[in-house]
C-alpha cells in the first residue's frame, strides 16, 4: 500500500476481509506490520470510500456528485479527450500521479502511447529519482543496502532520512532497523534526533539545506587522510585526481560554520568512522532532495560510496538483481519525440530530458501552462492517485490551475480535496483488490512478491484497468502491466508463472557481489565516473558545489529579523502515508492533529506551551499546527507535518486550507539546474501563538 513490501496474510470470509497478519517468513518484515498496514480493514471498508464512478452535477468544487456506470464515465472521458486532442494536439492532455505505486510505470507508458508529453509526479524533482538518476550516471546502476545478505555492515551512515519509520523505496522499515542493530558504527545526519537517530551512535544535527557542504568535507577528509580504497579507486574509478584537486578547499573547518557542526569531533570523526569501518552502507533519504539542489548533494554523496570501495560488496551498497522483466518505458521513437514538447524537458535534462531515468514534466511549469496557455494549451488533467493540493507548493495556484482545465479526472479511494475539484472521481482499487508483482527494493528488484486480489469492493478498479479501458476506447496501443499474461511475462527471469509465485509468495534472487568484475560498470568508461561528461554540461565545475540556499538567515539577512527560524516540512510519521489515512479511526486516534515540533528554548521565547496552537508563517504563507515541544530538534528549526486535510470537515475543501504544509513552501525559481527541484525544507519562518480552540476552519 505504501512503498511497502511487507508480506501479509489476508483472511477473507464471504468475500470480505476479516483480518490481516504479518507473514512470519516474509523476506523484509518477518511477521511485523506497521499501524498503517494493520488499518487495512478500516481502509477497504470505510463508509466514505468511493465505490463507483462519480460525475459532477453542480459547479466545479461544489461537492455535488451523481453515481454513474464505468461505461458512461469512460465513454464520456474518452470522447472529451479525443475532442480536445483533435483540436489542440495530445499535449493538451497531462497526467498526474503520486509516489511509486503499482501503476506507476503504466501511467508513463500510457502517456507515451497517447503522445502525451507531460506526466507530473512529486518525486521527479523532490524524491528518490534524483538519487537514482545521479547514481545511474556515476555507477551505471542504483545501489541499495545489502539487506538480504549474510555479511552485516560495519557502518551504517543514514543521511537525511528516517528509514526506521519510513522504510522508503521498497526496502521496508523493519529491515532498516535490523541493519542498524547489527552495525558497529551508526551515524545519522539530521537536524532532528529522529527515531533513526535514537538507534545511532553518532548524530550530526546539521543546519537544514547544507548537506552538500558536509558531504564535500567528508570527501576532503577521506581523500586528504588517504582513507579511501586505493585499490578500487585505481582500477575502477575515473577522474580521481581532478576530483581530489577540486575537493581541496572543502575542509571540515570550511564546512563547520556552514553546517553548524563541529569540525573535529563531528565532521572529521564521522568521515573517518565511515571510511574505516567497512563494509559501509550509506542510506540516503529524501531530505537531500527537498532543499533546492539535489544534483550537487547526490553527486557528492554518491562519490563517497565510490571512493570508499563500498559498492557491490557483501554488507555494502549493492546493485540489484533486476530479476523482473519490465516493459520498457522510455524506448521507441514515440517516447523520443515527446522530449521536445515536455515542459521543463529542455531546461532540466535529468527531470524530463534524454538523460533522465524516468522522464517527467516540471510541475510548476505545467500548472503555469494550465493557467496561461503558454507555451501551449493544457486543457485536460487526469490524476491517478495524487492529492495534488497537499503534495505541491503553492496550493492556491495549483487549485486555480486545476479549475482552469476543461476536464479534470481523479482516481482515488476517497473524495479528497483534490478529487472534489474534478469532473469525474473514479473509484480506485486498494491493494487487497489488485493482482500484481511487487519488485523490491525499487530499481534493484532482488525480491519479487505476489500481490493477490482477494476481495472486490463495489465497482472499484485498479488504475491499470482504467488506463487499459481508455486506451481501448481511444484506440491506442497500451497493455496494462498486470493483465494475467503480462504478470507471467514479468516473471520470465525467475522461470515461474504468476500462479506459481502466488503459491510461494515471493522469489528471492541469489545475492551476487562485485558484478562489475565481469562486465564493468554500466557507464561509458565501464568504471565509476566521478565526473560524468553529462555533469560537466550541467555544472561549471568538476566537483559538486555548495551554494547557500536562497532563503536562509545567511542569504537573506534582510528577512531574518522577521523570520528568524528555519522550517522543514514533511518529515514522515509512522501513522500516515503522505496525505492518506486521516479518515481511518485507529490512525487518527494515534495522531489526531498536525503538529509542529519546536525546541523548548524556542517555544519559551515565543510563549508557546506544549499543546498550544501555533501559526507558522513564511514568506509564502501561513498554516496552523499543534505545538509538540521536544529536545529532539535544533533550537533554530521548526518541523511541521505535511499532507493534512480533515475528511470530517463537510465542505468540499475538507479543511485543506488550514494546516497544509505546502501553504508555507516555495514553487518559484531558482530551481536545481539538473532536476528543476524547488524547496520544501530549509525556509525562513516564524511562529505565533494562536488562541483558537480548534485548528480547523470550516472553509475559506
Ligand atoms: N511540503 C512538503 N510537500 C511534499 C513532501 C514533503 O515532504 N513536504 N513530500 C513530497 C513527496 S516525497 C511525495 S512522494 C509527495 C506525496 O504525494 P503523493 O504520493 O501523491 O501522496 P498523496 O498526496 O497522499 O496522494 C496520494 C493519493 O492517492 C490515493 N491512492 C493511494 N493508492 C492509490 C492507488 O493505488 N490508486 C489511486 N488511484 N489512488 C491511490 C490516496 O488516497 C491519496 O489521496 O508529496 C511531496 N510533497
Ligand atoms: N510512515 C510513512 N512512511 C513513508 C511515508 C509516509 O508518509 N509515512 N512517505 C514515503 C515517501 S513518499 C517518502 S519520499 C519517504 C521519505 O522517507 P525518508 O527518506 O526517510 O525521509 P523523511 O521521513 O522525510 O526523513 C527525513 C529526515 O530528514 C530530516 N531533515 C529535514 N531536513 C533536512 C536537511 O536539510 N538535511 C538533512 N540531512 N536532514 C533533514 C528530517 O528531520 C527527517 O528526520 O518515506 C516513505 N515512507
Ligand atoms: Mo516521496
């Protein structure tokens, strides 16, 4: 359901789900389930679940809906798409989706089939894909920790993530926690003492947005003190001398005032520990992609792994078995032709251009095109599982953009504030209602698990089916990846059929290490490239650079008096997955309200007591949170929950304008030069006490 991969037994009686248990032998979770997994029954049977297609009856966003059949809904949607595409070309249609779910690649292939150039997903520029793309250019593949091997890592360095809560990217939180337990040295880089930090021997409470500076200083220490793996570097790494020269100025003493860390006992010591405790895992999280310049930060961190020889060794960061046989996404003349038309494709080569791992459009530019008709008209938007109003910065503008289209279709489980703006809401199938192959960890694909449909709820259908039906009506060539023959096809490399995989539950590829010794790395030089040629085209330098983020007390001293604190948004919480789960009673009881974590000294300075309501104000807007006062955060940082809306508020906006973290963030330039990323963390803010009883306003 999430980035999961937890094996579970689903108990079914008379076609209804009656219980869920963690599967005791499942490769990653070994019997455990998190609260979100345990709430599955509350999700599938929820009284507010959308169970049949809904057609808008009144004005847009007015909240009046009529149930219609799939046939009526899809005929009308296909007819209107056809009409718009005939008038304005296929670029008048755009797709949106959320973080990686089973239908992720189907949306991209469906877009290619239709000639639709613009698919947006919050992750392209802000989550995971920057790490993947940079790794592909430098190593030819994306490495993940050796979760299933027999050799424990000697060191785990967690950077800008909280994996024991989030288990992101198909690696599962329980496996991440096990890894931390067995390592000798564990280090975490995080402005907060997160749940992961509490498992670690060394915590570096970095100033938000300065990760590239710290990573450069790590490289400097490791190179200067000759702590790198000289043998690996000599045989398998290009451009080491040029790179080393470039790194010379970035000493721990240079990085200390930037990062707010001590040069000797924090920076130098951590770099030495990571370099000398091998095998080492560097587990990087999504914080490094949300502070504005993931290109440089990912480059520096990727270089760290390479020079310490931790790639593809037992207990290190390993390349996957790629045991799934997937249909290609970017290949073919049709996909190539779309690059020219893609919004942001020319400006951000790693987001939407030929060198992107997954080609996506630049979200702020797409919303802009909807509003202005420039560079061309975008009149239809189909959303397959994304709460657009909570996921993107500047939700006021996002709402204007969505309302300006001629056709808005949203497929979801619930009438979210975003779905309420649509012409049609399509009832999406939840995970116990879908057959699929789940390949974990993402990109690496070492484990294939069977996801089996065990129940059917109302008229709910999976997104792949919806796209398949639209393709049929629009007469384009697209085959859903979970059609029975496709499931078998995807399992080719295992020699199993889908039915056989269902019998076994999962397939684990045998671990193989140092695969590069046979065929080299999958880069042009067949080696790890510290300065790939394509990086030279993007950067004016031969090493990653640190640039002070555009909105900090250092870069904007003029604003710092009024906004003296630093805001981070969206650190993940155990009970919710992004904007989901707010309607599920067990989850809502555990975390009833959106919180702002504030250090006691800061709270005292602002006269804010535990549990008080606070208004967080930035240069971009304001939102309201419950104060959670904690020592586990830097005193100059405030951390707010993201994704909040209030399903119980009866107006169609469901309270999305009260505590939506993206009212506080920034969608404007400057953007990351490679990915077009904007800033969700590391923004100037202040807090104010609010003397209201409840954070929920009815409506604006
Ligand atoms: N300020 C701030 N903004 C952020 C972030 C942050 O940290 N701070 N994080 C960013 C990141 S990393 C991400 S990934 C995005 C998250 O953005 P998304 O991944 O889009 O998450 P949601 O906004 O929860 O939207 C997902 C919607 O899809 C529905 N859904 C779930 N499964 C399915 C399915 O199989 N089919 C269909 N049709 N619907 C489904 C859910 O009910 C929910 O309404 O937000 C980004 N935005
Ligand atoms: N339970 C749960 N699990 C989830 C999700 C969820 O919503 N709930 N969402 C999923 C999604 S879409 C994603 S992308 C992943 C994200 O999962 P992770 O990659 O683990 O990212 P976060 O939870 O955002 O953890 C980021 C940590 O980064 C810290 N941080 C904030 N700013 C900075 C900074 O500038 N530098 C550094 N070094 N650290 C910083 C925060 O304090 C936080 O502890 O989780 C996935 N898993
Ligand atoms: Mo994400």
